C-alpha cells in the first residue's frame, strides 16, 4: 500500500494576540489501511499556548515527583495521609490523586525525614481540578508548611475564584478573579518558587504573589483538599496530579559559554505528544532572552523522545518536539536561521521498560551552540 505524505499547518488564537501560535507538522509518511502503529505520534494534538510573561523555572534537581502511575483504587504510595481518605483514580485517561472525603483531607509527600525542603531554594508544582459544579459550590485546595494549617495558601472556587494567604506568619495576599476572566472549570497549574525567604506563587501564567515569608522557614509541605457540596452531590471531583518538588538553579549563560551546550528537562511533554506543555513557557522565555541578549549565537535543538522499539517513531517524535520549541522561539522574535532542529534516536538512559512517568522525567531538550 502506498503511503501518504501529510503536512498540517495549525493556527490557533486563544484569548488575545499574545497567544497566537503557529505549529507546522512536517511531512511524515502515514500508512493507509486499517493497521495502526501502537507507537503512533498524536499528529492531531492541539499545541498548548505559550505563556509569554511566565518566568517560573523549576529547580534542576527533582526531590519528589508523583505522576500517579499506580494501580487505580489504591492509596497513593508516595503520600502520607494525615487525615481523610485519598486514592489513585483514573480520570480523563490518566491516573490522578483523588480526595475522597467531604471532611478535611490532608496529605504530605512521603520522605524519610520531616525536614526535606532545602533552606535556601526550592520549587513546587502541581495541577488542581475544578469540576463543572465548582462555580456553584465551593471546592477548596490549601497548601501549608510545617504542619501549620493556621498559615496557609488557599485556592477556592465559588463566586469569584479566590486565592488568599491567611495566618499571622504570612503576608496579606488576596486575589479575586471573575469567571469572565478565568474559566475555573478544568485543570489549572500551580507553581511556586522559594528563594532565600521570598515566595513567588503562580496560578497558571498569572503571578499571584511575590512576598517575603522568611518568618515561616518552610521545612515540609502539606496539601488539603475539600469540596463543600450543599446539594449533597456525590459526583464531585477534588483532584491533583503531577506534584513535583525540586531544588537548585542553573545558569544558561555560563553553561553555554563554558560547555557550548545546555540541556534542560524543564521543557515538558506528555507521552507520545510532539508539543511542549504550557508550564514549560518559563524555560522557553528564559532561552529567548538569552538569544536576544547574544545575537551572534545560533543553536541546534535536540529533543529526546519516548524510548520504544520503533526507531522511526523515536526519531520522528524527537524531531517534532524540537520543531515545536523552535517555532515558539521564532514566534517570540528569534530569526529562523539561528535555530536548526536535529532528530535523534532515543538515548539509552531512557529504558524501554520504564513507566511513562519515569520516561517523561528523563526527557530533555538540548541546545547546542553552533561553531
């Protein structure tokens, strides 16, 4: 059977011109007929938008990560349940952590020590979910440190969406968002960075706070989840996913100036997806600034793939991921001629037998300085 060469150009405008995104999927042979490749790249996935003003970059050393690739219906193995009931649940074709009790449910990452957060700097990221009832009935997520629930960061739906710092050891922060401005239904990304006493908190691409919390001295962290359903609806969802704690900082300039290359795992992809995820925008924006400040520098981009037994798939996915990063940088203003994409076979350090969670943690994008 002859093959077809498909070339797709997708234009998406989301919200405002700052979210104009063009993604080109280069020609790639696709077999006609009923046979399918189980390692098929999701050719028709919609690119996520680039957050133009987002500057959050996760730490380069992962201390804790839970992608919840565990058996659904069981308690999550990477968490200690302090109160209530929590299980791993399959939702929208992925496993998530589900808070199952209407009473206060509190969980904390499972470590061998209670003082696992670095004293100088760390980052925390995770996603929270608001179901379709959240606009009429409160869903609340809280994050607090040192088992001190009196001083907490609260994210609460109802009318309007409210994000607030409460407690005597935290600065006064209160942000309300009308639902005409923020569509609360669905998944939202929470990110925070702590650096020598200063905490920055983001809700999706919105900077919520940039405040000094040195009085608190975080040593550990807890997550609280609850739905206040006044209609006694048992179908409510209180979910989190992809919780990660990391530490450390990397200097783009020194790494490239000394070694001629820079590799990062802060540009994230879903399994089998060619497009980066929106929370990767901070690292992409940071690299754009580096290239803008050094106009004589040009780079080859090499992104790793999910390692499967199909070498053709690995090469194609590697190339398409690099192409999506290049397109984001050129959309920001970098000249096309300064960037080239190199596809490659999957690296040996990503084991074929590993779970999707372990594979995606090892996926990197490498920028190699041209001579």
